[in-house]
C-alpha cells in the first residue's frame, strides 16, 4: 500500500464515526498500539521541538526504506504519531517527500485539534520530511 493509499484508507475509516468524540477515541486507541519505544532513545537528540507534550522520534534506514519510531507522554499525541506512522512508515525517502499530507484537511484535523496539538502534529510531520530529505541525499 502506498502512502497515498494509506491516507485514503484512513479517511474512509474516519468516515465511519458520526462525531469528533468518537474520532478522538479512535486516535487514542491507535496510539495504544504503538510499538515500544526504548527508554535509551528518550534523549534530547530525538525530542521533537514545538510539541506541548513530550515527543521523541527516531528512525532507521534499511534497504532504502525509512522506519520511524516515536512515543509521547500524552494519549492523543501518541494517536497522532500512530496516524503519521501509518502513512509515512516503511517508505522510501522519495515516496515520503512526494506524499502531500492532505489527510490533515481530509480528516478535519486542521480544524478540530487545539492550536498546540496542531503545532505538535506539524512539528512531527516536519521531522519526518526533514529525515526523508536528509536520507534522500545520502
């Protein structure tokens, strides 16, 4: 499944919910499924600036694919991480860079997140694109 297809699938899943309380709960539930994040990675180098909550993100590149690992101390932010990883994880730097994040508008996240959560989401997204840019150059 491509990043574009992952975005479309996510949009379709969110259409099943009638209200934003249910959508928030779904996002939180997605965050509970994140893989474990090693305590040794919870260092300043991996911390995302611009997030109200503590967020750490690391990555590995293997066989031309980027795998991201991330965690947060906030439930909703963990869910937002899960959304991002579902779209951008295990993709080539070129695919990541080409995948416009239209899911923000399609899901309504740009309208329904608080300004601080929205800033944090954009900071995480920026890190993903920054890593893809750097890894594409290598």
